[in-house]
């Protein structure tokens, strides 16, 4: 006949015409509190003698029966009380709950805000209309409790629940069965319902006597959970809730010893604020930035869906070892129950407080609805086991709740992990597709104060990366737990839950205990999961937003590249890329201030795509360097700020912003070290020998290590020294024995070292052979055409001399003539003659060169004059 819970808006055009009634149509309230409507065919009973009453009743019954018989040929007369024309209030006002054993029923108003309700009447068809006093201040989310007994009434909905006490002497609502209807001032029907055996009145359209809902019995009520279309629709027997949303009572545990009280509708917005204390919280919510919105009661099919959701999660977590729920209260039979308030406004938000009470707002998308409901059920288990972390570590609880919510949606609806995310995105709920892809944000310790937060200073080239909000927080918390499950299986979540029970282990140390790994390493691996899309469930998902590279540079191997303006939150990372093109270089890291510890991860990528990984930690006040040898196509640097000056065992300060602290990173080319003298295969007689080399591109201000050995393998080194000097030209004297020596160089800096230069060899002969020219003497004069005799003392046994010759040279050392020298017997004196050399007058040089059988070379010179 009429929809009294979904409250259609078909009759809105009648409202402006018929709001309110004339006072003349309402009689005075008598001492029993019954207001009766005067009509031509129905009059109020008056106090008359008993015989008169009997006569009057018999007469009235005869006339009433006759009237029914006459009208029955045309259409039902509905017991001759009111008419079946839908009221202008149909859709705005409905009977929502009835409790016959306590003689009250409840109306729900969902019309215009600030409305005054006048002229409303009700009847059980055993009596004439009973008027309900004028109600003011209605807001559109109001319950009106009409009680037949005594009490203090409140007719103003602005202050509290509307309570109307009629102070009637007689019982109105029969427990075993009755009908109840409400009408407007024109006797147009607003709503009708019946229960049990009824009262033999004619059912209204859509209702049938054989399908009335059962009588609720003592201590229970009948409550409406959906459109009031007929008797088998959405009336259920359950716990009473006068003046509040109706309750759907259902087993939560398999044996029914734990119940779920699913409360249908919410008249006020619910906001959630965490307690400032370390161990206790009033609530943990899906979306604390907006809370959970108000909402009208929903169709019972929605309630039954929620029933299935919470029952699934309860038994799933119980079977997985998560303990039990935190009961909101216990019922009259001593059974614990959890209050779960449901609306369907489509915001997909929810909250669970420390009293075990859950609030959710769901929508048409089943996967998103299930995820939200089951998320809050997980929180209930966390409250029950006292396994909550203090701020700022709520990401643990939220991540676990997000994981199991998605898990159950996937299992129940036969979806993949990716399809669950697609459903969440389509519904407008929180999904990994809508989270920020920035890595420098911190979701581990700045919730809930800083999401969303005002725009903090950041480099101009990063505006698209900054999308921090609660979506990022919840999605990232889920991804972190998904990462842990991928790495350690689902038991790691239970380990986190159990280890945290009673606050024995909190926050990040809790995760370290559950995984056996320190958190910086977990954070590094999680960042790599995001950067390299290692999540197997989303590796082929084009919508999944991986972590992004903050800056990309092309390194030419000649010029340094520095970045100095990248602030990073605690537990946040900055990611820089360098295209190396086979160039080598040195990464240098230095924080602006000595306030934080850092972790550096360098990914080295070969041209074929294979990768190598290296990690380094920097403590307070430390700088770092990492060398990149040649051979790589690119490198990726992840620098993560671990925490501040205080290494908190169980938590970090709420204010995690780094207060201007940034991290300087520079890539510099390798110093270029080149051996100059002695050149390869050189003959050297100097003592000491000067090893000369150059060092260019020394942006590192590096030192040089010099090695000298007796072979090219340098297995036996006689010199291994680290030297430093300014400028490009370097010289280092070494004292060596005669022989062949090898030398090489490399740069060194802060524990790093470059590649060795190619080995270079030289021959050293310190005065091994010292021939002395005895004749001619220095400055001797010869006439043109004279023979020039040469006498040389080899200062060596002649048998050791393998080469002995003398050269006549001009002053430019051009050889004019060379002669072999000879000796007699065992004398060390060698002889030779230049026979009438054909030269012009001038100055000439005679040079003697000798070599012994060990390869030692000796020389001597004299200068002579030749005249005409």
C-alpha cells in the first residue's frame, strides 16, 4: 500500500496544501489522554448508565454491520475507520517499531528539517482515532515514541528523542495480535502494520491476515527493516530500541553464543578522535577526516548482506587465532553482542570504538561494502585483545584491517586482488589506484594529525607528486602488510597481533619482532616493491601507481651533479636516477644537519637490464660515499631518513616533519690518474728515481696510492704508499736497486678506490758502468786532416764489455762518424782512431758508449776543436 521505510516522495505536492489541521477538529484531551476525532458516523463514548451503554452498543453494532453489508458490494470499508487514500505524509512518516507488551510504538520521520507535525492520529481499529500531540523541530532523522502509559513527554525534536505519553487507562496494543495504522487530519492513511493474529479488522492493501509477522512476545519488539509493503516483507522480531534505530538480531558465532545487533540507520554523524594516551583509543576509523555520515534505515536485504559480512570475518579471524570480539554489551540471556550501525549512503566509511561498537556506511558495491564492514570487525578484535599501538603507529592496525577486508571480499566474491581494487575504485572507496606515488611522505608515524595537511615547502618540480591524504595512508598501510604477507605469509599478521597483545611490544619494534628483520631493511625492500612493481598480484595492472623517481640526471663522466633541496620525512625516501652510459663516478651523501640517521640503497643496472643492489647506513653526523665503476647503463639511488636524534624504542614524536633538514647528494667523476715518467721500457739512471704522474678531475680531493714491484703482477711490492699533493702534476721520488721495475697508480677516497692504471716498467742502472775518456782531453785542438786517437778506461774487466764504441758528433749531437773500440790482453784500456775525419773547422764532441753483459750502459764525453 505505502512505502513507510524507504519513504518515497510521491506525495510531496500535497504537503503544502494540508500541513496542519484546524483546532476545531480536535476535541479536548480527557484525563485518559485519548483525543478522539468527531465524525457523523463515529462518536466518543460518554459516561452513561450501564443499561444505556448496552442499548447503545447493540444499536451501534447493528447499524455498523448494516453499513458494512451495504458498502461491501463496492469496496472494502476497512472497518469504517479512515480511508485508503495515501496521505501527503506517506514516505515521510512511518510506523517503525511496535512493542505490544510495553504498550508503545515508534514512528520515524524523514521529511523536511524544521517541520512541525500536526493532526496525526492512530488506531488499532478497536477504537476511534487517538490523536498524537503536535511535534515540533523535526529534522528529518527523528524517532517519535508513542507510549500509552504515563511519563514525561517531550514534543520538541530539537532537544532529544520525541516521547509522547498518552496516559491511557486501557491497554491499546494486544500482545497476541493487532493492527495499527496512522492517519493524517483528513483521515488519509499514512501507514499500516499488523502482527500475530491481528484483530479481525480488514487488512490494508498489500497485507494479508495469514502472513502477519509473529507476535514479538515478552521483552521483544517488532521492528521494520525496509519498505513496509506487506506482512512478509521486512518486519522482524528482536531487541527493542525505542527512540533509536531498529535492531536486527543475528548470531555472530556459529553456535549463537555471541550475537550481532545490526542497528539499522543513524540519525547523527559519527566523528572519531583518538585518545591522546599511549595505550587506549576511543576509536579507529576508516576515514577520520570526515567520520561516518548520518543515514536513514536501509532495506533488510542490505542488513542481511552485512550479517553475512560480519559473520564471515568473525569466524575467519577466530579460526586464524585472533581471539574473540569485544562485546558492546550483553543481552537479557547473558549473551555478548556487538553493536553494528549500518547506513547505505555510499561513502564506504566506518569506525570502531573502544566499546566494541561499529559504525559503517556502505553502498551498492558489494566488494567495497564488505571491505569496509570487515575492516571494522578486525578493529573490534584488536580492541578485544588490547593489541592497539599508540599513535603514531596506527598504520599497523589499519594495514591489517585493510588486508583482511580485501582478503574476504576476494574470497567471498571469487575476485582477484586486482579485481578487488578495481571494485573499490569504481565505488569511490579507498583503493591503491588513488594513492600518492610519492615515496618521501611518511605514513608510518604521522597519522592522524597530518593527513590531509597543508602544503609544506617542496621543490617546484614536484607538485604532481604531492597528493597526501587518508587514501594514501590506508592504501599504503595495506600495501605494506601485503608486502609482509608476500614475504613471510599470512602468519606474520597474526604474529604482529599476538606480540602486541598487552602492549608488550609496540610500533615498529613489534614488526621487527614478528619478521625477525630490522625495520630499515623492511622499508628498503618495501620501497623496492613499490618502485619495481614486485607485487605479483599487481605486476600486470596498468592502473597501479608505483613509487616514482623524484629526479633523473644524465651523467657525462666529466662534471659533478648535485642535489641539495630534497627534504624527506622520517621513514620517507627520495629516489634519484642517474643515466651513466658506462661512465664511472662516486656518489657522495651528506645531510645538512646531524639530526637523522639515513639508509642508502643503490641499484646498479647493466645495459641488459640485470641489476645489482648495495645498501649503506649513515649514523648521526656521518657522510657517505659509494663508487660506481664503469659498465652500468644507469643507477637508482634511494635515500631514506630513518629517524631523528632520539632513537625511540616504542614511538616517534607526532610532529615528524624534518624542520628544514634536507639531504645533499652529489655524483662526481672518478679522478683521472695518468703515469707520465718514466715511460714504459725507459732506461733510468737517476737515484732516486722520480715517478711523475698527473691527477685531473679530482673533485673528490682524493689521494693516490703508488705501488712499485718487481713484476707486472705486483705480488712482491717494494713500495706501497698513499700520497697527496695539490695540483694536477704530482712527483714522487723512490730509491731502488738496479734492475727492471713495474709501477702503477690508483686514487683513493674515504674508503673507496679507483681502478689501477696499466702497469708501466722501466730499467734502472745506477752508475753500473763508468767509462772514462783518457784521450783526447777536454778542449784539445786538432788540425784539419789529423788522426784523432781515442783512449778509454772502461773501469771494468774487458771480458764483461760487450759493446764499446766512440762517436764523433757535432754540437747538435748529430753523429758524423762512429768507430769500434778494442783492447789488448786483460787491460781495461780500449783504443780507437778517427782517421783524418773530413769535417770543417769548429767544435766537436767525442762520446764513448759501453755496455756490459748484464745490460749496464755507461757513457762519457769530451769536447774538442778542429782548426785549419
